[in-house]
């Protein structure tokens, strides 16, 4: 065996395959994290909906009516 053959751990084909596998694993992880965040926010909004909606409506009304008050 020569020095060059010992220095490479993976062949180019194996490196490419490993890159594809890591990319797919990252994509699956990203999609699962996105699903987890969506599920958590859905649960939080359903639990705190009685508090969030009146505050959201009040905030939107205050933004819409601020020109009337400034006049």
C-alpha cells in the first residue's frame, strides 16, 4: 500500500453517499422540528386563546384608531 491509499478514509463515492444521507437526515430533522413547533404553538393557542384573542383584537383596534385619536 502506498501513502496516498492510506491517507483517504472514504472513497469519493462513499463521501458523496454520506453527504446525501446527512442532507436527508438534516431535512427530516428540520421537518420534525417544524412539526413540533407547530404542534406546541397550536396547543398553547388553544389553551391561552381566551386571553390572546381579546389582546390581539385590542392591539389591532388601537393601531387602526391611532390616527383618529391623533387628530
